[in-house]
C-alpha cells in the first residue's frame, strides 16, 4: 500500500510538471539543452572583418559584450578574450529561444576608440541575433546563435 501511494505521488508530480516542460520545447529539452551565443568581434565600425587592399582588421580584445532584451534589460554579459572571441550560455528554462531571437540583441559596451583612437568614442555596436544551428552532444541539445550584423548606433 505504501509503495502504491509513493508511486501516485511521483506520478502526480510528473503530470503537474509536464505542461511547463512541454511549453519550454519538450520534456527533456529544458533540462538537457542550452542556448549558446558566440562570435568574434573586430575593431571596426561594424564589428566585422574588413579586408580592404590586403589589410586586415584587428580584433577587439577586452570589449564588454552584453545580451540585452526588451528595454535594455541585461540578461548576460561577458568580455572578449585576447582573440576578440566572446561566448554566452543561457538556460532555456529562463530564456525562451523565440523570445531571445525576437526581443534581444548583442551590445558592445566598450567604445570603439578603445581599440583604435581614430574610431568614434561615442555610440556603441549593436546586433540582432540569428540562429546558426543546433548541436547534439549526447543528450545535451545546444542551440547556437550569433550576431546577425553589428551596426554603430
């Protein structure tokens, strides 16, 4: 009798949790999934690699990068490394993928003049996000996003 009661309690708990998990994209996706945003930031007015006349654009090291959603709410932040690479990881239980793609953008908070004195010292680089693909590592599902294209604002 006691084991039947314990089974019913676990069954009830699973039924209560199922609608929330399914709304997040599947029963296991919220528990075994991540949203990964990464990229390389270059020292240019559009944050991209601009090769003109064989010259190369330097990377933008130690730049602050934020994921901002809605009215400028900072969801996550990081700093580019010595190679200009940034990476953010989000929990899909707290950040729905559809909302991140439609309502969030990457913002570089470090002025461009920090990496090149001839670039503007006011304004900031901002980019919407784009879906790059999905990766499956064992049971872990990773949704990969990147900057769709920075603009100086």
